[in-house]
C-alpha cells in the first residue's frame, strides 16, 4: 500500500505487547505510538471510580486525543493494539488515516476473542448453555 508513516495506539494494559510490536514495525516504518491515556482527564474531575484508589492522578482514556495526535503527525495508517470496545470506534471515527485492529481487547481469552468460537465449552455457554440449547 506504500505507507511509510504508521501510528500505533495501545491500551496501557498491553504496553509490553505494544513495545514488541513497535520494535518490529519501527525497523521498516516511521512509527508514532500513543498510549490510550494520552491527554487523559483525571477521573477525580468527574468523581469516577478509580481502578487504583491509592492513586490520585488516575486518568481516563482519550481515544479522540490519540487520533488527533496521529492526524497532526500525518500518519498514513493506524494500528489499534487492545483499545476498549467503544474507544476503538471513537479512535477510528476521528482518524484521518485508515485503521486496522491488530489485537482485540479480551482479557478473558488472552486477547483472542475468536477462541470462544473454537472452544466448544465456551461456545455452548454463550449460546445459552446446556444440551437442550436453552
């Protein structure tokens, strides 16, 4: 496709995976990477529950801000690494460059949501469970 400048937006929970992906991609492309928390608003501003209550500075994700940074940087193709459902949609909507998802967030199935399709036990429980399909 001839792209030279890529963007990699990643969930802070997949920082190690993003680091490895970034190392690989940066060998062949001009790579910009942004964490989901970039320019985030402190949760305390809205009295939202924090994942780590002992931390005063916990911030919300900012997928719109990440997309704007890539737009300003002139990325030609953007890659999502584990953004939350909904956050991925916001990022994709605002991104001026085409977007693809490399890793879908799914903590239950080790970020492999297709695993539910291949595992009979999970598939049956998702479809209502039981032998009668109820």
